[in-house]
C-alpha cells in the first residue's frame, strides 16, 4: 500500500510535495493525484478547485481528483451551469478510460450514451452520432444485437437526408442488417427490404449487393459461396475487425461449416 507522501508518478515530485493518494482520505482538491501509471484526469472546473500556491507546471495537469473515482462530480457541476458540451466531453474521457485502461465495455457504453444525450441537448447531432456509433459497435460485440440495431437505424435515418452525410448511411444500414442476420435470416431479409424502401440509394450499394449474396448463400447452406462473396467485397473495400467478427458469426451459423470453426479465407 502506498503511504502518504509524494506522488511517485509525478515528474516534478522533488519540487512538488503533496499527499498521495488523496481520494477517500478527506483531502480537498488540489493534492497530486495519479491513476493507472500516471494517467491523470482534470475536472476542468476552476471555480470549485482550490489552487495550490506552488507554480510548478506539473500542478496544472495533475492536481485534480480523477473524474473516474468521483462518479458524476464534473458532469453534475457542468450541467448545473448548462455546460452540456463540457459534460459530454467528460463522459467521453471516462468512456475511453473504461475502453483502454480498465477494459469494462459495459461502463464505456453507458458513458458514451450519456455523452450522446448531452450532445443532443446542445443539438450537436454529429458529435452525438459519433458516440452512438461507439455504443452500437460495442453492443454488437457483446451480442446485444437489438440495441445495436436500434442505434444503427437511428443514426442511419438521421444521416440519409443530409447531402454531406448520406454516403455513410449505407454503412449504418449495412451494419444493422448484419446484426439482424446474426439473430435470424428472415429478420435480415425483412430489414433489407425496409432499408431499401427507406433509402433507395442503398439498393445500388456494394453493401446491399453483398447482403443479398450472403442471404442466398446462407439459405442454400453454401459456406463456400458465402466466403467467396466476402472475399470479393474485401478485395475492393477492406473489412475492418468489427465487420470480420460479425461476418464470421453469421458464417458459423451455416450447417456443416466446420462445426463453427470456419473463417473467411
């Protein structure tokens, strides 16, 4: 256990003595704080933070209690002042820590959802959609397909009439259809018809054509045709890890496909 003293991660520890770690000991904001090998978060709330008398530069970045260990504190302060954009950014920062440092995807999803809500309150729809796409991608990875479908459809519907964003709508409907496909082949067929009706430009897209080939191969229980369709698509538009994972999950549902051990090669 660390003892009271100088923060061991502070590069200026010799000139900036302080108490570490302060959380839970009743120490007021202003003491050095380091979390996860020096990863320090700022509350960015100068009206409520007591500044130390030292002028050492490290104080500017490492003298805030980490938001992660003080749930809701920064965002409550900002929302009380109507600063929803700042509150949204706090939630993104926390979500990113849960993604990369603590690897708790459920909590990351929750914070991205909260961030999206705050951005919507400020009518920053583009920023809100970026957060929602994170939610959808992670939800699908966690096999929360209905949630992923709803988000992808929501974002797709909000972008398909925007001249600058409509090109991306086909990707969102494509991903929503894949989530449907994993759950049930018939669901995917109905969803595909729905998306073509909603967004006619989707019909001529490579994504829509791929879906139709995959549905046909799946219905015929032809894993080779399925793989060939994926390879053809990948030769022009490289598949990312998310798409590869979803396509593999669908392929594994084809009877006789190596007892679920097939690949896309």
